[in-house]
C-alpha cells in the first residue's frame, strides 16, 4: 500500500490536474448513487425501476458515462495562464503588489 501511495504522489506531482479529475469523478459517482437511490426507491412505484444506469437504451446510462468522460477529460485540459486555482494575491481588491509587499 505504501508503494501505491508513493506512486500516486509522484503522479500528482507530475500531473497536478489528476487531483481535480479525481474529485470530479468522486462527485459524479456520488451523484449517480443519490439519483439511483431516490429515483428508484422514494419516487417510484413499488417494483418500478424508472432510473436505470445499466441499460444502454436509457437516458441515465448515457448521462452517467458522458459525465464520467468529461470528468476524466479535465485532466488533459490545459490550465489557463492565471488559473482559477492560484493562491490568493489580493488582486481583486485593487491592491498593488507594492502595497502587499511583493
């Protein structure tokens, strides 16, 4: 397990967008589980299965796999120059770098 953790840390160091993609994949899978539970247990008639993630003929199957593909593709997208995940610099407050001591 330690070797897998070291390998994963090296991959994150080399490809930092893996972290964002992993969080998006976890979000998509969690959302799928919630939709599956509420759509089939609480909102459906007994014995009915309106939300089906297992059959390619249903909308929910394709919605899930398209969301998974988009989440995975985030890893391959290039980050913008400034980036939305950069650390706070105070630029949005109109403070100059000189005033911030930078």
